[in-house]
C-alpha cells in the first residue's frame, strides 16, 4: 500500500519529463550539422540556396526552420559567426586585416570593416589594440549584438 504513492509520484515525474522533452527531428539534426560545418569553413561562400539544396528543402522552408532552431536568420547568423571569428583572430594573431577578412569569408575588405563596425561599434584596427571589449549589448534595431 505504501508503494502506490511512490509509484504514482515516479510515474508522474517521468511523464512530466517526457512531456517537456523536445523531440529533435532528423532535419534539425542535419541543420545543426550544417551549422557546425559552416562555422568551421567561414572562408568559403555560403548561401541559402546551397544550404537548402544540401538539405533537399526549399529556400523559404530552410529560412523558416533555421530561424526557429537558432533564433536568428541564416544571413545574420553567418555575419555573427564571421565577426566572432574575426574578433578571435584579431586578438590572437598577427595576421593583417586583409588576411583576417579573407579567412572570415569576406572578399571585400571595406565590406568586412563595415560589418565589423556595425556589430561591435569599433573598427577592426581599434579592436586589435583593445581586444578586451567583450561585453555584449543587444541593439534596438536588430538582433545583432554589439561588443562594447
């Protein structure tokens, strides 16, 4: 008789944890793998069209599930990954700014400078001299973070 309340509580707890567990679909697993591949190959050109084709889904569906899974659009996430990599390279290497831009997937140095400054609030050269600007602040106009 004393086992019944214990058994009920155990079943209740198990049911609650099962109910709160989110099921990850095979497509979400593929998307997470793709995200990892992209973050490890930022120097290459990445596009929504190529990624959607790789997953055998439409571009619009790719964008929808990407934002749902990662909380940010593909393009914004790609820019964030590139700037994060650039920040790391600026603070840990003596590579030139043009080399860092190229390693992060930018073909145009000016475009790299503009995106870096838009996200961090400082130029890459300034960041290199002051690499400990790491406090993130969410901007009002978009979901990017400024590292001030």
